[in-house]
C-alpha cells in the first residue's frame, strides 16, 4: 500500500518527517500543550524528532505515536539536532527500504554520546528485533507497531537507567485505541480498521512485521469517525493491508460494505476512502455500496502483482488472472465509473518473458488509472526466499521501464479523455504561484487549477479540466 507517488507511476518509501502543528491548535484553539494535557508542560519530558518511512499505515502509526508523546509532555521538533529523542518509524517491504534505515541510523552514531536516545519503530524493528542492537549498538529502543501504547513505559525504563528496551509483541489489538492522535492533515483523517495480515503472499514481510490479522470493533470505529466529523474532518480514509478482509469482532458482525455505508452516514463526512483491497475478498456488495452511496469514493486500489496466473500461483496470491479480471468487470458494470489502481512486481523468481508479456497485456486490458511498480526484492523469512532470485537486476530494471512506459501512455490517453469534464475537488494545496491551487477528485486524481478566490483550502469546489498529463490534470474553478 504505497503512499501517493510523486511521479504517478512509482514509488514509496520516501523518508518524510512532517510537522504536526495543525491538529493541536484545532483541538484547543490555542497552541498551549499544558492546557490540553492536564498540566504537563510542553517539552517537560524532552523533545522528539520522528521520521517516517513506508506506507499510510506507518504514517498513521506515527500520528498516534506523536499524539501519545505530546500527551506525555514531550515536544515535537523538526530536526534530530534539536531532539533529545530521535525516532525512526521504519519500512521493511523491500531491501532498499530496510537498508535506508541502517544508513540513516549510521548518521546518528555520534548523537548517542551527546545524550540523545535513539529508537527504531515499525516494521524493521519488528523484523530485526534485538539484532538491531548488534548492528547499531547506539540504539536503545526497538519497538514494533503493536507495542506503541507501551512507549511511555518503555521511555520511563530508559530514564530509569535501562540501556536497552524492546516492545516486540505482534498479536495485541491495543494498537487501535489511542487517546490523542496528532493528525497531520486537517481535512482527511486516516483510520486503521484492520491490523496485520493473514494472507501469505510468498514475497511479503508484512505478516511477520505486523502479525496476524486483527479487526477493530465497528462501534469504536464509528465513535472515532463521529469525533473526527465534529473536529471538522470531512474525508476519512480507512486503512488496512487487506482492508476489505475486515471482520467485525462485535456481535453486530458488520460487513466491510456495511461499515463503509455507516461511516458515510456520519453527519459531516463527505468522502470515505479505503485502501488496500485484496482481490480475493473484493465482493459484489462493496461495488453495490459504492453505487448506492456517492460519499464512498469511486476509487479502488486493487493490487494484482502479475498478469500471469502461473506467477500468481508462485506468489501464493489466491486468485488467477481470470478471477482478477472478473473483479474488474464487476466494477466496470457499476452505475458510475470507478477509478482502478494497482501494484505490480516485476522479476519475481521464474518470471519468464512471456509471463511479463501477460502483465503488459493485463495493463492494456484493464487500463489502470495509475499504478505502483516494483522490482522483486527477496526478503527475510518469506517463502520466496527459498526460490532462486533468477532474474538479473538489469533485466528487472528493463521490465520495470517497459511497464512504466506502457502505463504512462495509457494514463496520458485516459487523462486526455477527461478534458472538458467537471469534478468536485477537495482543495488541499496552495501553490506559491498566485491563484493556483490543487486537490483531489473523488477518484483520487490530482488536479492543479486556477481560481481567483482568496481562500479555498479545505473546501470542496467544482473544477473543469482544461488539460492533462500522464500524472495530473490541469483545470479551472468552475463557478
Ligand atoms: N497488502 C497489500 C500490499 C502491501 S505492500 C496487498 O496485498 O496488495 C505494497 C506493495 O509492495 C505490494 O502490493 C507489492 O507490489 C510490493 N511488494 C511487497 N513485497 C515486495 C517484495 N518483496 N519485492 C517487491 N515488491 C514488493
Ligand atoms: Fe503482503 Fe500479501 Fe498480506 Fe498484502 S496480502 S500484506 S502482499 S502478505
Ligand atoms: Fe507498511 Fe512497509 Fe510495514 S509498506 S506495513 S511500513 S513493511
């Protein structure tokens, strides 16, 4: 589930540290930490710098960690130099992502001697566990995503003189409920509804790094959505590695499609997004919910990974090309257009030229609105590690480039067809250039547009498309 790409076709795992200033002011009306958190003064406990790699689930976990630390009297700062606590929320999905963490940690080797505490959170923490202390002995905290609620206790142990502290359980559902979440977007709120993964795709670390599947109680999800609406959020994005495998643990036993509907029914909510959907659990009632309720966004991210049934079998993806294409046909029959995006891996062990051709032909058949593509990367503990990583790096790069070229052409043609259409846009960006704004359509297309209005951020406006490139649209405010 990669985050929105910069170039449209590729990639995630870009390091990012973001300010979390907006939410607190929105909660309090004044930027004073002590008034919110019962007399704990900002920075009383120290300062923290938090950098996040990986998918939206990690982004959202960081929002929770930041909220938790702020509520315990820590103050967030924007540089590691200014921090007494340096935290990395890490991603392990491909080798490069994991390597980046260790090279970044290397940069902070000296910081420990300055008295700073360095902690590794997230998927690399979970996967490598105590080995991180061996590779980077200057690290004193290693904590996986299921243990974040224990962070204050773990930090207290460090303050009490412990040299090394870990939190590595994977099967708790304590992750869902957080007292304070410091959301970094004032209009769109992430909400994790299902943690972990019970699928066993042969290339994937997620079942190891995030543990078994656990769904959050529907009443607790809806309670949070109502609070979010009161705080002024109008768009909610439900998150999970297999979000549509959601299984309500309460006696209500809400289906995923019913939950979508119930979230959309909350007063003040105008858009409901969800990601990532697994093809095997993508059932007709989800499409029916999209048809019935316009607030449920007309965009489905449905990773296919390969267009070859033979490769899909080797990947243990639990569906064939034909079954996947039937899911696409189901969406194409809907009474309103649904944008479809995907993820693809090239160079999986044993992928032949003809398997790869099948992936290209799938692109032509589905005509995705956008896709994320990756070179296969062998990962620790995964079943495909035992298969020989037979495709050379050079050949993987070639296949990736061919695939991306093909997709660029498809996107350019599809976007050109949108010229003259008018879409509702949630305005989320303001350009330095005067009168230029940007935002997303319900189908998650990025659009840059001109408007003479003085303030549009956070509002919904109608935008007419006047031009298109492969990765974004240009338009003008239609009044
Ligand atoms: N849960 C989601 C995907 C999570 S990971 C799903 O099932 O679709 C996001 C994407 O990273 C995957 O869809 C896949 O395309 C890619 N990916 C995962 N493991 C990989 C690996 N070992 N090598 C290359 N790409 C990988
Ligand atoms: Fe990984 Fe497969 Fe689970 Fe997605 S469904 S997180 S690719 S194991
Ligand atoms: Fe997400 Fe990377 Fe972990 S994609 S679940 S942060 S391995």
